[in-house]
């Protein structure tokens, strides 16, 4: 199920966005008094009710309700902090030139942490990292940053959706990962793999990614 820890909070958010009448009642009925079970092959578990978190997996409205539940995370971001959101993935990026810039970024992280506590959302610590793009080091800019009591580690590469990018905006590791997967799944396919075309598309992707990270001008 898409993780929505508190259905009452979701319903309250829907009300705050102006959802009412038949539409609100339909969503409330969709979320309440549902029976759930697990199937493995043709064997079913017993049915469970009174599950007060999550929405039905595979439903179109379920993903939409999850996005509504986390939509106000953008209120945590200062004007100096740019962000990219995709489903449950959040990327923050900003330019750090002084201790004040670093403090501003830390305040943003503090607000995200408090937001997650309020909505009872657990942030995956295994996926948290900082990547430093530029000549200065993270320590020079006033890092390390924290999310709650956890210090964010500085990484040499980061997953930008399905793309691996390093601190030089180079996609060599990403290409190597793809090549390894081709080796493992279909060795014969390497005979028809056009390496030149792969690097050509990589150049285009690097240009697009760099342009995206710069943000609006």
C-alpha cells in the first residue's frame, strides 16, 4: 500500500483543500471499513479489518491521495532552496557561499524533519546523502548538515531518479552499471550494442541534467 500513516489527517487535508460533498464522502468510504488479505499463489491469508493506514495498492486514486498527503512539504522550503519532487523522492539543491547560506539550508532540513513527525512519515535514512558540486568542500560551506539527530553523509555520487551522477556531473558509473546489467542478462546483446550511440545520448543527458540543476534563470 502507498504509505499514508494517518487516514484522519489525510481526510482533514482533503477538507482543507476544499473537498466536500459527494466527492469527499466517496473518498472517505473508499478509505474506511475495508477488508485486507494477502495472496501467495492461490493461497489467501485471513482477512483483516481496521487497518488505519495506507490506501489500496494499484488504484489510481491511491497514488493521488498519497501526493495530496505530502503536497505541503513545499512549505518547508526557503526561496533560496530549490527542490525537485517526484512521487516520494525529494531532491534539494542550493548555492552555499557563506555560513548564512548553510544555516538557511539547515533550517529547511529542520522544517522537513518536523513536518515528517507531524505527518507520521518515516524518512529513509539509508537514502539520505549530500553531494557537493563545485570547488569548495562541504566542510568549507558549514556542513555537516543534520536531519533530526542524524548527520547527513557526503557522497561522491547520487541517484537522480534512475540516473547515477557523480560530483563532476559525469555519468561514467551510470554507464558502467548499465553495461554490467547487459553482461548479466544478455551477453550476446553486447555484440549489437552501439557504444558510440550510448555516449552520444549520455552527452545529451548530461546537458539536460546540468540545465535542470541550475534551476530557473
